C-alpha cells in the first residue's frame, strides 16, 4: 500500500499501468500538467517535453478540450516548420475545488480553480462541543453546500454574460454577491466565459488537526484538541451528508497541508519538513512532491519526538518530548508569561514574548534558548533519517525565529563541520495562517492535474 498522499510533479511515476486505459490516464495527466505549467504552448512543444508521439498528443489534447480543461488561443502561432497552430492553454475555471480548514473555533472555506486562484472564501464559527464529530460533519457539509451554491451563482452570472453581454452579467453577479463572476464577465475572453459557465466541483479537501489514515473513509485517527479520542471516519461522515454531490471528499492532516503549501511556495527541492507551533507542535513531511503520512497516518508529527530521556513525562506516555520544551505553553510559561497566557490567550501572549525578547528579558531569552536546543536535537534526528533539503519553522516558531535560529545553528554546527556537503536550510515559514488552506487547495489541484479523466466531459451542446 502506498502511504504517501497524491500530489506533486512525480505522481505519474508512481503509476504502474497494467492496461491501455491506465496508460491513457497517465498520459492525459502528463499533457495537462505540461500545459498548466508552460502554456500557452504548441502541440509540438508538448510532444517534445513529454516524449509522446505528436499523434498521441493531438488525441489527448482533444480529450482535454472535450472535458473543458484545455482551450486553444484564437491567434495562430508559427513555431517553425509546418502549419502554424493554435497555442494550448489551461482553462482553470472548468474544475473547481472546495478547501475547508477546521480550527478549534471556526471553519475557513475557499473555492479555488485549477490554477490555484481563490474565487470565493468565507469563515464561520462551528460551535461544536468537544467529542461531537457528527456535529462537526454537519457543519462542514453545510459550509461545502454554501460553497457549492457560490459556484452555481458564479456560473449563472457568467452564463448571463454569454446571453446578454457585460452589463447583464454584472447585474446578475451583483444580485448574487459574486465578485468573481463580475471580473470574469467584464475582463474574460469568450473562451474563458464559456469555460467558467460550465464549472464543476471536482474535489472537497478538508484540513483537520490529527493524523489521518489513507483509507476509503478518510479516518482521523484521533484529534485530542477536539475531544476525539477514538478514530472518526470524517470523510465518510461528511460525504454521507452531501447526497447528490458527485465529488470525492478527502481529509488531510492540517500540518501536512501546510507543509505541502510551503513546499510549493519555494524553489523546487526534493524534500522539506515543517515543524510548526500552534496549540502544540505539529508538522509535515514532503518528499519528491508527495506528502508522507506513514503506515498509520502519524508521520510528520515532531512534537512527540523525545529530546531528553530523563525529561518530564508527556501525555503521550513518553518522556522529554519536543512539545515539553518548544511547545507554546512550555515556552511562554518558562518565560514567566503563564498567567498572561491563561488570561489573554496564545497570540497576545506570544506578542508579549517577542517584545520581551527584543528587550533581552532574561527569562524570555532562556526559554527560547531551551526551545532552540530542543528543536536543534529534533532537526539533527530528522535530517539523519530523511536527508531533506530544508526545515521550515511555522506558526509561532516563525514569529520567534530570529531568536531561535542562533541556538539551532549552534546545535547543527558539529554536523555541518563533519559533512560540509550537507546543504541544509533552516527557514521560517512564508505563508502564515493561510498555509493550511493553500495546501488543501494545492492538494486538490495536483490530484486533478494527475487524473484529468476525473473531470466529466462537457455537455455536447457546449463543446466547440
């Protein structure tokens, strides 16, 4: 069983097709990914880049056009010998995905197109009591339906543009409160308007705290922050509340989602590990463009890596776990800010810590130095095991990075001296609080780009 989530440029290499249908699906993904990354481009360019025969590319492009995923520019372009052709480009508004982030207090939801552009977003409190996964599934399904309605609204406004021109489209969009449709109607080409009018939801991706199994039910193994101490078949629960929605529902760990987003936001490397601090310490591992979840869904959880065998006992049953030294509660309490944390909450207290660090407050500096030493020990272990290019510190660790980095580098100095060729980068996260949602969007996008056949054919009446 493959325990890495789909996503990234090397997905096709993981496929071992046993029949012509599987080969065709793989090649369809190859062509679409090239057009998405390099379009507008000619068929000859696609053939050269993918190694496919020109005739095969022509057939595959025809399939992608019939699915509404690819369009042809109206202007002819000469590329050398032979007849000039019409450059191919991605039609991103054809395939839309819904991404939902579940936090301790609220749901954040976006609708994004196949280029990763966000076309609608919302946030709402979920008001779910601890230990009530069915109630959470109810709320998630409701917000997905709201996103689906927003998509239908956009389609209606763009269809109005096709019928009556720009002014009718703007009037329709205003009535339905969809700014994205206004932009498409006012500025889009005829081809873009036609594609947007036939948009379909192709994926729902939920980013959730807690390890997630790669099984049919998309099972959350546990989520202590939500009072879920037993496995919850979250994907299955949500899908059951969305009858008639012909769209897969997938669940991924929110730390993995954030790691995936950070990976794709940086110059392409082979491997990245994210260590982030929120309510505790989580993270994610991305290798060769693929999220790694392990055999039980718990890979990439650095908070419970022991850094001191004689350290205090952790709730997980081990001693001296990273979270006991570098977790937000541990750091803020050691800095003398424990009462403020109880009174004003995590983020306000973290801001106060940064102020104290800037003033060289001795307890604050000592607390962050201890956290840096613990993080350095974990980073040494992670790099010895996985040999990744970059360790990214996210969440509150990114805010504290200027004071953490010197201590971490001291911990790594011996390893760097022993192995000068080790080009390990330690860097703060760059995406902030949007990383989890952006990762869920990218996960959905890469999944569709790898399997374009999951997008239905356009109705015959709307094909060019």
